[in-house]
């Protein structure tokens, strides 16, 4: 396994968020020049030498064992998502040259599924949270992604940069920060994705919030939760969501939103569905910028 500079940056960010008492280390005396634990404190907690841990944070080309990585993870109090991201950064070294994978498509069975859940909003998300497909209710609730320019058909980009998203999500900052964290997970898995790097650059240029979240190396891997919305047409809603990762393609996931039966939010969804133009198809497949990428001549 090799290492990228991002691996060391991640360790440093995780170290800086811990107070000595949080990790069972002695706070000692005197002021600290850096936030969080010192390198030697993490090394002691992980059972490795300080020099070895320093080399880890510096991203030097060493090959830590799984046992060492597990010890460092425990010392930094990483959760399962953070631990997996650390391993991605280590295994998917940015120096590795990889050819882009094929453009993501939508299987007919997935389109049928989206049609079957037409009464509740559902999106099919791909790499970088590109919106690959969705049903009519999703586009009525969030944004009409098929009508956006291809480079803008991305859920994270819309959440962070579109003013309508800020008005829609009552807890916008929490939702947007989690979206940034999910994007970081994707970048850790695919460090050479030019489109992902371009998206990160665009968000960093236009959003101070994103710059702060990205600098903190936060990762987010929630599989379910609740969102609170204020829709301009139907008012307040509280919806549960489930992220269902596809077994045969871990880079695609279904995100389905639902309301508690008989609740005001369920009534609001029914009203929203009745307000939409009936001529619209129940399902619209979104053509993303990735799908528009020219095919590799060598594979034709």
C-alpha cells in the first residue's frame, strides 16, 4: 500500500479535533502551540514510535500493517466511516495512474423501481452525487435536474451553491456539510477523478462554508436520517430518507424520501404531487456531464 499527501492531512485533521482528555492522554502543563493532541501523544496511544507516526503524517512511502492502522484509528477515535476513508486514502494513492471508468448508466430495472415508488421522492445518485435519474416527485420537491445544464446536475453542487436549496432545507448548514463529507468519501475512493476535482475546486471558489468543511476533512456516510424542509408551494415537511447502496455497483445509491402515514408531511407530499403538471412523465433519466463524455476510441 502506498500513501498520498491526503492520508497525512487526514491524520493531522483528526488529531487536531481531539483534546488530551478525550483520548486519555495527560494534558500536561503549559500552553499548546497546536490544537488537539500532539504527535507524540497519538504515537503513545497507538503503541508506535513518535518518529514512525511523524512519517505517517508526512505521507512518506512506508507500509504500515493493518494492526498499526487499527491502533492509529483507535487512538484518533475514528468511527467506521472515518476508518474506511483512511484506508481508501492509503490504498488509492493519488500517484497511481488510472484510466477513467465507463460513464455511469441507469439499468432498466432501476427505472422501473423509480416508477413504482412514484408517490414518494426518489433519486438515483452516482459518483460525486451526480443525479443519474429521479422520479417526478423528487424533481418537484427539490429541483428540476433534467432542465439544468449537464455540469450542474449534481446534488452536492445544488445543495451548496443554489440559493433555493438554502431556502428549502431548514437545517441547510447541517445537510450541506454532510453532502461535502460524502463528496470527500468519493474523492478518497477515486483520487484521480478529474470531474470530482473540478467540482471540489468550483465549490471551494464559490463557498466559504465548503472551504471550511473541506479543510476539516470531515467524512459522512449516513445511510438514513430525517430532513426538515420548507417548500414554497406546500409549506413545512419532515421526511425520512434511506440511502440504499446497489450491491452490484457501490458507486450508485438510491435515496428515497417518505413521510409518516397520516402526518401533515404526508398530506403536503400529496398536495405537491397534485400541483405538478400531470403531463410530466413519472420518471426522467438525467444525462450527466459524465454521460456526455466522449467514448474511448480504443474501446469502440
